[in-house]
C-alpha cells in the first residue's frame, strides 16, 4: 500500500531542528528538490502497489530520491543511507522536515522496492530528469531533435569464469541444495574438490597445462557423480534443486565452440562479448544501448539487450524508447558503422558516420563530428554511476541498472546547472555578444566568430543553452 508524506502542516519539534532552518535556499540540492515534480511519481507508480491492503510502504519520494542520490554519487545502498544520516541537504531532498538521527529505511527495503519497480517505473525517473531540465530552461526542446546512438557492455559482478571453478562451484551449490531437500549423498567431494581445485590453479600458474587439464577433468568427474547421485535418490526436487540440476547438465555437456555457454552459476543469463579492446578481450555481462542529445549530452534513452544482438537490430527499440520518454520522435540519429543494416523504419533520419568522409554539407559534417561525444558519456556512466560492475541480480537487474545510471548522470548535470549561480548573467552576456557579432560580421561571420570571446567556456553546457 502506498504512503505519501503530508508536508502541508509543519510544526516545530521540541528536540529536532527544522531542516529549512539548517539548509541554504541557494544550495543546488535545495533548488533541485523544489524543481522536481514529486507528485508525478506518486501517480505514476501507483499501479505497482495495492491501494487498500498490506502494510504501508515507505514514502515514494523517499525511495525515488534515495535512488537518484545512489546512482548520482555511485554509492551502495548502505553507503547512501550512511551519508543520508549525516547530510541535511540529502534529508531535505528526500522530503524530510526535521533533521533525523535514525535511518529512514534499510538496504533490504531498497532492494525489495527495486524488485517491485519495473522497467517503465525506472524510465519515469529518467523522464522526470529531462522534464525538470526543460522546465528550468537548462534544456531546449530543439536540442533533443538530434541524438547520438551507441552501445556498450554492462559487465556483471561475477568473477572471471574458468572451467575448473565453474565445475567446483556447481558441485558446491548442488550439495548444499540437496541437503536442504534431505538427500544423503554417497560422497560430496568437499575436501578432495577443494584440494584438486587448488592444485589446478597452481599447475596453471606454473604453465604445467597438461597437469592442469587433468585436474579440470577430475573436477568435472566429481560434478557428474554428484548430479547422477541426486537424480537417483530424489524424484520430485523443489524448484531450486531442479534449476541447479538443469544448469549442472548444461555445464557438463557444453563444448568450447558452443555459443550459449554457461559462464556463471548465480547469473546464468550473462554472455561473453568481445569488443576488440586491447586491454580487455572479453567482457561478461549484457549489451546495453545509450541515446544522448547531440548538442549537450543529456541521456534520453537507455536500454539493455539480452542475447548479444547485432547493434543495428537494436536501433528500432532504442529510438522507440527515446520517443516514449521525450514524447516525440527525434529528427536525426547519428550512429557509427556498427549500425549499418539497421531494422529501423520511420521518419527519423539515420546518419551512419563513415570512416571515409565523403563530401557532405558543413552542417551535416558538424553533427557527424559530434557523434563521438557519446563516448565520454558511456565512460562516466561506467566509472561514476555503477554501470561498470552491475550488482543487481537477473535480467530485470540488467534493465533497471542501466536506466538508473542514466538517470543519475542527468541528475548530476542538473546539480551542476543549478550550482551556476551566475547563469543569468552569462546568458545575458552571451546573448549580447551574439547580437554584436551578428551586427558586425553578418550571419555567416557571426557563426565563425561565435567562439572568439571567452574561449575557456563550453557553449554546449546546459547553462548556456
């Protein structure tokens, strides 16, 4: 059952100070908290909660704001709650009235709330970050007409897979689940399995590959014996044991040349994706796609694509999600050569940037050169917004994590825009400089001379939109 916090009647507390008496009204976090339409989340997420039954949930604003802060700062659930307890601005942002000295919720509640939230609910957080920028004037609607599209790999938080470790880990999970079901195994291979795994690692380190392969075959034999022993002694296993038995058989029968191989026991859906990087030949996770505005690098679309599809086959889905979030379809989408032969059919002009630049107009060449601006956005999402090592479980975790990371990226851009307290002054100065250049140099000359004054400033920043 949903629960919203009523802040209409605010009274002083005898022992708790009011947050409005602590925080500065000129702080960027305070301005952003007042600019976001929190009521839209209560209305939009109403369908994910029962209206008249069950225990009242935490306030929707609290949970949404905590996830904004988590992915904007790149923290874990526990770290976000610790910071919330000490930071009055974070408490104000989450809808607090008094400065609290106790945690508002716990990590388990945040995890369960994410499981209840679906992909469309996470997209609403991304959509609201863009709407806030549009309402405050940091984003012009015309900036969203041209977008850049690119894909990358969202790695999962799994260790590097080897056959020996997979065999041993699978055996451990099967033995543990069999004991829960009351199955007495003939032999569990706990002691000898640990010994053989350590020997295999030592042989591989010493480049004694023949002995290492022999140890790997021993571990595979142990797993096969445990699987067959469980199948003989139990006829109706529970869901968990049945799932582990299927994974065990899949691991035993898979070959080196198979495409759909098992790389992790607790995350069986991840794929091995080769991106051609010199420092990292293979990445284990899920392919994701990002769509950013070409001019000012706001993320307007983020989606996960299980199954490692071809980049061109993801373009239709990426632009459909972007149209859903923006409310209109972009006029132009600029992509790299990986999107040749795409499956998109619509009014959007798809531009494939060719490495052999043919003669194109000056304006189109300018947008082609802006295609690479999406690359640092991907880097920031991975290094600062928890898209590098995805900790959320399952396919739904892959979908939610990339959208949360995109919302956190936009959230930090909004904070920086609000922090520019001299924004109105600079906007006036640059508008006057533009009029002066237009009067002195003409239309074409003003376009060439527009970067002459104050070269250190970036005109693509949202404050100068």
